[in-house]
């Protein structure tokens, strides 16, 4: 299924800046950029994980990616 663009998605310049931080992350069925965009959708809109739009990957995959990213510090802002 093709995913439509959302206002919360990263543009190409934003993704280029953070992509290196996710290059060593494990391989997923979905591209890492999509998983980052879905995580941003949840954090920016306050949507519940189980209520993700139908054109997103399964919520468990997005949540698992977010959880792993948090434990490794990839989503920490400005080193905090």
C-alpha cells in the first residue's frame, strides 16, 4: 500500500541531517524514514499508537522502532 504524505513528515533536507544516526539501526520491513515519520506523527499529534492511520505500518512495528530508538538515545534532543 502506498503511503500518503502528512504535514508531520520530514522533508528531504531534514531527513538528510538525521539519516546517519539511523544507518546502523537494525533492518525493518519498512524504510527507516517512514518509521521516523510515523513516530513524529504520534509525538506531534498526540495520537494513540493503536490509532495510527491505516496507511501506516502496523502500530506495533512503529512503537517497537520508537522504543528501541529511545533506549539507544536516537530521539534525544540536543543531547538531553
